[in-house]
C-alpha cells in the first residue's frame, strides 16, 4: 500500500502523465483543426460530392482559397507553438481571426444537416456515405480548434496574454465572403423576386438577374438539381421559398432569351468536379404523358430517320411519310416527344407504330378521348403513340415506352400536303421539321430523303439530287443532317403543267356517291390599309433589326404603318401614320437604335397591335419574332379577340430562328392566324410578305368543294389522288371549327375521325391491343384503307386486280393440264 501511495505521489509520474495528455490533445487539435478541414477541402474539390447531394460549398476559386485559410492559419499557429516563435504575432492573430470567422460561417451553413451528419458519423461507413458526414462536422471542429489554438497562443507566446488581430481578421474574412458570394446572393434573391405575382417586383428580380445573375445557379433551378445556398442571406430568404421548376424555366428565358434546355443538363449527383452516379440515374422525366416537350433526356436519341413521299403535280398535292426510330441507352423507360412544323396547310392523315415487329395503325377520335387513352396506357407502361395539333401547321408527337438499355421504338407519321403554287407552272414543297424535341440527334446524323412525282424537281440543297426514272416520272433523293433538314434551303420546287387547273377524286367515305373537285385560280390579294408591325424585343432579335428596317424601307407598305416593340413594357416605336418615304426613314432610324434584352412576353404588344389594326377596315398585324419558348401570360384575351372577330384583323407571324412558339400554340385552330413559311433568308422572306400586300399583287389558291358525282363537270379529266378528299375535309373542319356554331363545331370531331385526320379537335393514337381500343371507345383504321407511298390511283388498282385475276386463271389452267 505504501508503495502504491509513493507511486501515486511521485512527481515524475505526474509529469509523464501530463505530457502524454498534452500530446494527445495536441494530436486532436492537429487532426480536427488542420488535417480534417484540409482533407475535406481536397475531397470536395476532387469529387464534388457535397455539390451534388447538398449544395456547392466551394463554387468558385475564391471560396476554395478562403476555406484553405482555415487549415493554413491553424498550421501556422501550431508551427509557432512548436518552435516557440514569438515574432509577427499580429499577422498570426489576423489569420487566426479569419479562420475563426470562416469556420463559424460554414458551421452555420451546415447547421441544418448537422444532426444527420452526427448519425452518419456514428453509423457504419457504407458506400462512402460515412465520408459525407465529415463535411457538415468539419467546420464545427475547425471552429472549436481555431478558438483553442488562439487560447494556446495567448498562454504560451504572448507576454501580456493578448493576441491582436481578432476583429480585424473576422471583418476581413466576412468582407471577402460577402464579395465573392454577392453574385450568388443576387441570383437567388433575384429568382425569388422574379417568382413574385406582383409585376413590379417580378421585373425588379429579372433586372437583377440580367445584371448579375449566375447562369449555372439559374440552370440548376430549372432542372431541380440541388444547388442550395452558399451564403447566409439566401439561406434565410429561401426558408419559405416555393420556386417551382416552371417558374425557374420561365425566369431563365426572361433573363437570357434562351430556353433552359439549349444548355447541357447538370447532373443531379455530379458536382462541378466529379461524378458519383450514372449520367441518367436520377434524370427523371417530370413531363411524361403531358403536353410539354420539356428538356432533353439523357440516353434518348433518334437513331434512324427516313422521309418518303409522292407528289401529284397535276393536282398540286403531295403525301409524305416520316419514319423515325428512337433509341434509349439509359437504364429506365423513356417517352420521346417532339413538336413538328408541317408544310403550310398540311394535315396528318396516318399514324403507325411497330409493336413486336408488326405495323399497327392508329385510331382517330376526339382530342380529349385519344389523349386520355394515351395517358392510361402510359401509366400501365405499355406501347402507345399519340399525335395532336399544337398550333397552326404544328403537331405534337409522343411515344412511350422506348425500352431501356439500347431498346428501340419505331413510328411513322403520314402527312397530306397541298403544294404552294408560286406560279401556274411551279409548285413549292416544304419538308416537315422538328421545332422542339426531348431526344438527341447527332450533328452528323442523316435523314434519308426519297420523293417521287410526275414533275421535275429542284432544290437549293446540294445534298438532294434529281433522277429521271421514265417518261413523266422523277425522283429527288439524298441524305440531310438535322441542321440541313431544318434549313430553308431544303425547300423543293416542282414543275407542273400550267393548264392543269382542275382535279377531282371520289369520296369513298360515303359510299362513293360524292366527289371532291379542286379548281386552281389566280386571285388578287386584298391589300391592307393599315399594317401594325409587332417586333419581339428578346435579345436574339437584336441582330435582325437592321434586316427589318431594310425590308420596311425597301418595300414601303401602302396606307398606314405602325411599329410596336414588345419589351419589358410595350414601346410604340412608330405611331399609326402614312407610310411615306419621309416617315419610313424616321421609323427605320428609331428601329436600328433599339436595344433588345432577355426574353420578352409578346402578348401585351399583340393586344395593343390588334386594337390598332381593328381601328381600320382592312388592318393586319405582322408579328416578327424569335422562338417563344414559354407562355409567359395566359393569352386568353388575345384568343378572345380572334375568336369573337374571325373576320377582323388577321395575324401574320414570321419567325426569325428555329424553335417553338407557345403563344401560337394557344391560338390553335383560329383562321385569322397565318404562319409565314420560311423559304429564303429572313430579310427576303419578310420583303416577300410586304410585297404581297402591294396593289395588284395576286396569288394562286385552290378552291375545293364536294358535290354529287353526277354534278361534276363532264370535262373533268382523269381521277386524281384520294388525298384531295382529305384536304377538302380539312378545309371544312377548319371553317366549321371557327364558325362559332356549336353544332358545326361538334360535327368537326366526327368529320376528323371519319376521314382519319389530326385537327384541333381530333387526334390519333396507336394502342397495343384491341381491348385497349374498346376501353377507350376507339376503333383503329383498317390497314387496307390507310394512305401509302406512293398511293395507287384507281386505274392502277384496276389494272393490278385484272393482272392478278389473269395470273390466277392461267395458273389454275396449267395445274389442270399437268394433272392430266
């Protein structure tokens, strides 16, 4: 006992134990104050793990350098304590104060997730999750360690027990943090302000974002990718924030003038510096089964595309079939969606889907019925494809599911097209093109084009070559990339006999008692006496202002002219007045000096333009605009004006760049809305429209009518294609749809289904089996009645039937001879 007591009281033993305890504490401080923050910084810089899962703590080099101050300052303090270095302590104190401020700042940022981190720290490390728990805890450990290092410095290095520079270091660190975080704060607060229902507040937020907003933060909000706050101000501001992806996407357009999906999608689990999961593992499609194309889906692409067609130059019409094969290299089922621009006046008359290698034809019915049938089958994850209209000469195509892991889905859209007659002997055929899509297409990907007809072809594209097959038969074929297909140079001209002004076809839909006759004639254009030009004020329009000014100056409109700019507020560039040369010069000078910014809502300017045009007996609106990626306002007031006064001011819209037009989609089915097809460069196309409104200008139009076959003219010539009947039915539907008569409008749904056409009130859907059609109250088109390329004429089918019967008779006779 005495021995033990002596050992306990032995001073040397106490000193030894005290030295060991000091070494242990020193090791803890070194680990948690230097090694842990340094390791966390390097780990995040290399992997970007926290940036993908929570938020980006070091979004810029400036943030990384400030975070590096913490382990650096603590290491210098440790070194000074180890070497008993007592010089330049003010600088040591300044750095230590900065380290305390920075670590405290980040400790507050990670405070909400600190409880989870503690649980993760205590849990077994599994697939690296335990590593992430160190990040929220590292600033707290660093903060405590920095305070302890300061205390030790005061005890062992400072003679008066005071280490200067604390508050100066804190203020300096906070000033630097505010400076480098200011763009982040402005961006996040700006997003919040831009989501306000108050227009003035909304506009303030947009202006902030245009001036100082960070593109990557806005983009991550558009994709619902976590970016989180890296500053306390936006963390507090966003506590009750309800900014949806739709708000974020509209804001991105208003700020930049571009759609969010024109930029690569940020990866949900990937930060700026690394990747922790597959490219599509959390790439959810929020619009599946909906009516919006939305952003590009990773792994989904157009793997094959062909466009076949036949042209009947005599009847001034064509039939095209676009066959598309979609491939899905992701690990989950995908829905392919695209908005397609059709040739002027065209209508979809066939839809086919390949299921297990077998062609299945669509059912045509009421728009609501076919869409609901599509949604039901999508929810069951079966095989449907749907086509509906989405504006003048526009359709929405969507098919699901494109199988995962390299699976493919094949579909075909048949389009009946009236040729645009440039002259009596020249017709123009524009090819369909995609305005918007959620699948990728490689730049070098070729669309195979093969079109035959009874007129000579020519095209502005060097990739399309003409061949003469036999007397009166021609082919134009080639391969076009996606950019070439969307180019105005790919329009095809067809020569025809100018004497062919009458065409007819039997309407077999009603047992062949009626026929449709088409008469081509040249008629004068009713020139307007007031033209209201509405110009989109979005940033992309800046480069087109000179071309607009040149066109207006070169082709001075007759009557009065007014010019409006759709900016943050509607700007009246040129009030309604005579379009004489002096006034035009003043107007063009103002026009060139304009500044276009961001992405603009054109609705208010169009409403004002309609009001100005309606003050004149023959007023028209000429809307010059870029892609309208989003419907920024409801547009009901504008639609009401055109619905209630279909004979009133007409709207002619010409688009400068390739892309969708949400506002025109809202005007689907309205007769006073006219899409100006692009055939040349923008300036020439604009001048062509203005020139057509000059006095004595004429154009070729096609009048189609249905009558009893017995009443058709005796000298009507040979029967033409059945597509003539489909074009007449389309004309009839559009007239009845805009008549305002409820009975006639209801009848358009029946006519569209009867003639298998996609119209504003009807759509087409392919389902997997007959039971699904029965559940939806639909009936697919019989395979024998669908149009084909080339569609056989009546006389051709008679000859084929005669030859088959003759062959069968001869074959039977030979068999009898052999049997004898």
